[in-house]
C-alpha cells in the first residue's frame, strides 16, 4: 500500500511539473537587515516604477534577472520575480578602496516579487547589512558608504512604492 501512495505522489509531481503549474509562494515578510514593502501595484507596474526611481536617484541599473521571464521562455508560468542590481561607479571606487573583498557584493540588489493576489512586493537587503561583514577591513570609509547607500535605497524604494 505504501508503494502505491509513493507512486501516486511521484506521478502527481510529474504531472504538475509537465503542466507548468506552480503554487504561489507566501509573500516575503520582514526579516533582519531587510526592507520589505508590499504594494498595490502589479508586478509589471512595480518593476517599471523601480526602474524610473533608480534613474531619478541618479543610480545605475547594472543588471536585471527574472526567473519568471526565463520560465516563460520555456513555456512555464510562475509568479513574477525580478532581481535588479543597482550601483554607481563612484561608489564602486570608494568601496574597493576600502575593501577589495566587499566588491563581491556589488551591485546591491532590489527584489520585485508577485504575490498570489496579483500585487507586488519590493524588497532589498539594506546596504549596511550587505557590507557589514567587511566593516572590520573597510573601516569608517566603508561604513559611511553603506550609510549613504542606505539612504539612497530607501529613497528609491519610497518613490517606487508610493501610492
């Protein structure tokens, strides 16, 4: 009997995988070192608003990756999901002068996720949290840079999520 249920479970997994059905994950929630802002915007609208807010802050959208776009290209539909790397060269130079190892953390990322209700959430790790492991090496200059980026990222997030 146990083998029968295991086979049924395996077949169900295969059917769901082949059909492209994916259960909607729970929305992101607050966690230490993160800012999480639920919005009334759709995934596409919030993504567009984020791009405009990054530009308005005179920061650079360095890269963007979307699991949902990649899945769509394979005929699979999953909730909207986009990671957006944001940085600027003057920050990069200062960061590297303070800590070469911290360079692996740039660009700092925003995360746009689509919720089951069709609205989207904007999340990001605070730059001060991202760079904290390098503070002993980077000292006051890296801490100051992280504080500046905290303010810029908060401003971008506020503009992108404003009603």
